[in-house]
C-alpha cells in the first residue's frame, strides 16, 4: 500500500499558501517570510570540542596522547555544511485586549542533537502584545542574557561562545519602557539548552528535568538604556536545580542548588564604526554554553542525601566593526574558571571544569551586494587544560590552540 509522508518542508509550504489565502480574504492577518540560504566552508588546524560535525565550535580539544606521546588531536579537518539555512515567518494580526499583536516562527536545518543533523528544528516561536510603553512576549526566544541588540556579529555560528551566553528558552517576558529606559523581567524554562545533573546511575547528563523538578523557573531582571546610537544595560539572573528526587540509599530528597549570574553590556554606533562589549560573571552557566556547573560537597552516610556547591566562571568580549557593504571587523574574547565556593568530592556536573581559561581573536571581512554576502573569518582560539583541584581551580594548565579558517556564502530573502 502506498503511504504519503508529509515532511516539515511540505507542511510549511502548505502553511504559506493557506496563510496567503487567509490574508487575501480578511485583510487583518498576514505572515511574511524571510531567511537565508547559507553554506559554510571550514578548516581547523586541530580537532575541536564542537557540535554538528564541527560546525558549532567551542574550543580546541584537549591533548590525547598515543603510546609514542604523539597528540592524536593535533590533526586538521575540513568540512562544508549548509545546515544553518534558515526560514522565519513574521506574523501580524488585529489588535487584541487593547494591544497590537504580532508573532514569529523561525526554524533551520541544524537539528537538535548531532544524530539529528539536517533536522528541521524550532528556533523561535512566540506571540507578543504591545500596549505602547508596556509589552509582553510569550513563547520561545533568546535567553535574556543573550542580548539581541548587543551580540557578536562573527561569521562563525558559535556567535562568540563560550564568551557570549547562548541559549533559546520558553519564557514569559515583560518589558516596561520609561522614556529611553527599558525594564525587562523574564521567567524562563529550559528546552534545547539544558543544565547538567546525574542520571539514575550517577553519570552526568544534560536534561531540563533538573529545572522542572525545582518548580521555580529561571528568573531574570534587566535594565537597558537605548538612545541616539548608544545602548547600555545590566542584568541579574537566578536559577535553581533539583539534581535528584531519590538518593543512592533510596530515600526521597528535594535538595536544590541555586546559582546567580550578572552581565553588563554596551554598544556604540558612530558610523562608520560600531563598538560592542559585554562582561558576564556567574555560577553554573553550563546551560548557556559557558563555564561552570555544580558539584557534591557531602553525602550523608545513612540517607545518601547530598549537599552542593556551584562552580563559577567569567567572560569578557569586545568587537569593533567598520563599514557596511564592505565590513572589516575583529572580535576578541576571554573566559576564565572561577572554581567552586567550597571543596567538593567526585566529578562535577559542569562544562569545561578542567579548563583554566580560553581566549579568542577573530578578524573577518564581509562583502554584501544586493541579496548576497560573501564572508571570511580567521578564528584563533586557545584553551588551557589542566588538572582540576577539589576547589574547582585548575593546576598545571597546558595550552592547546586551533586556527579555524572559515568562508561562507549567504543569499537572503
């Protein structure tokens, strides 16, 4: 028997056609599609810690020595991928509850895990209501520590990770404007970008369950000033995780671990120059693809109940951009390990716990003509790997480095 399978792309085409008809009949609703086709070509001088066949690069991989003390990871690689190709639908509609309304759906072919490469995945999906000085957004979009007005414009899809927070989260966002000042409050959960914690056997895994079981969502407050080509802002972020519901001794537990983070940022537009900068410091930032996590400090011998401490990190990055149609720019970033608040036992549930610091410098050139853009970028990244102490600091660090040469071709629509 013949069976027809509707692919996401086919369903999207049907949606586009039906939406156009609905707009023609009512005149009160519409959706406009934008996006781009992009192909990346990348050469790395060594193996890397990355996702999707090397496309999303974090930092160079640690030394891996063979029996002759030769570094196996000191081997180059080359790849070409078009999985960042993207489609976005911007939705407009009639007023509701006295507010102007809008929405957006955005997806790409990046997949959600490495085995899902080429998979059509959701990036953004939200509805917004605007009463003028007050607005509300409900849905999935950038985490508030990823400031959409101030983020690195690098060619690489890592968008400045691990120096720049990077995550998209389901959330409720309230924004109040007072002249040029914006006050932003967010309550968010986790989906594709998740915190680490123990599975049933105690191994470290990434899961949204650790935040879901804490009941309290990720809470964020931010103030932003934007006026005449200047943007300045600062924010504070708090989240709680519940690593376990039952101890190793089969005793119910609900011990939580809380973490704080803060950021400050600035952008100055003074044509033909644009300057951007950001600083982040905080605990347990692994879900934002940055340093940090948490670890066990003690275990009750009778009940198996655990107590925890957080591991922290910090980052600084800046960017200088000159021009528009022909853009010359350079990005630089530094991220460091702050260790833990107290001594811990065992291995932490963390990202980059054996790295003392990472830094990167990446100059780029981009040519834009009409709907096409050709980009090239040289990304030099180092990582200092060492032995982790019981306070989370790293000793005897040895630096490895990677040179990525990246070229990309874009077609916008």
